[in-house]
C-alpha cells in the first residue's frame, strides 16, 4: 500500500478562520493586526491492492472563474498552478481519474469536493448528515450567498453515493472515522502502513496543530462546538493508541514537511 499527497494549491484567509481568537483585542491592544495567511489544499491517494482510493477531490479548476460565489472568493481565494490541478497531480502518481475505484469525501465543502464530476464511475462515500445538510442549504434558497461553503454543482454530481454514519474499515489497513463538528458530519481516514506507521488524515476536524493542542482550540468555522472538541479528543486518543502521525488539513508549516506526489508513504 502506498499513500500519495496530491497538492491542489492553496487558499488565503484570516488566521482566525483556522484557529479561533488567533488575534484578539485586549485593553492594551484594542486594534490588533489580523494575520492573512496561506493554507494548503490537498487530496490523498491510497494505492491499495484491493482498490485505488481518493480521499477528497480538492478545488474545481474554475473556482475563481465564477464557480464559487464572490463572497467566498474574497474570504478564501484559491490559487493553483496548472500542475496542481487534480488531474495533473494524479498523473504525477501514475494514475488517471478513470483508475480511481473509491472516493471518500471528508465533507462537501467547496475546497474538498470540487472535482467529483471526474469520478461518476466510482463509489463515493460521504457522511450522511453533512451531505443532507448541504443539499438542504443549496436547495432551500437559490442565492449562493446563503449556501455557506457548499456549491450546488458539487452536490448534484450524479455519483454512486454511499451514506456513512459510523466508523468502518474500508479495506484492510484503511479505516474511515467519523469526526463531526466542523459540519454536521466529517469523515477522516486512518491508514496503517508497514514502514511509515499509522497516518491519521482528519481533514477539517483538525485544521492545524493549534487546534489539536492540548488544549484543543476551536476553529472559526464550526457547526457544533461540542462535537468539534469531542472529535479532536477522538483524534488525540487514536494517535496515542497507534502512535500515529496526525496529518493536518490546512497547516502550511506542516504541509511543507509532508511528502508530495510523486513521493509517497508506504
């Protein structure tokens, strides 16, 4: 089994979106300068003997060309070179979209589910609560500004969707874990490798090392704060149990240390 990290460029945003209260006014500093930061966007390709699995599908190539609503492009602009588009990242690992058997979507936000249209042939696993929540948002009002971080076109791709509500083993050595809080339902993936040990990809359940702590800290985008903190604790316990490495989703410093395709973990 090999695990490839596919670089899909980066977003920019206020640091408070990642770790809540990262900059905070005080009596001595009533107008602190906020930090505008870069955060990585990536997908994970698992080359398993039983299936080729892709965890998340990144940002759509037309994200900044009208696919995303203007409000979000001003808060989370996306930047990606041509070789960082998902098709070209798959090619770096030696694969094409048609080779992928299974998609696991951590959740359906626009920076994680943007290329599902490439995988209508695959089995797609989504968290039931997140998928249903996203569908309600995009269909109850035609104004994209009311859809949060969901894009209607991402949710309406005609895929073979499988609804997930609890942890399960996807294939030997690859577990899907439920980590609600950021949205009503987030899926993480835990991979047990021979040489690299156990890797936990919690995606937006744990943006950065600053969220993991201890102490655990909320992000600026939380659907359910109690579940969010409980999911962080779940990740921490799994990391201790398996002596695992937590692979943060949007931590630019940590991302710099990760192997990127064509390199891989095994």
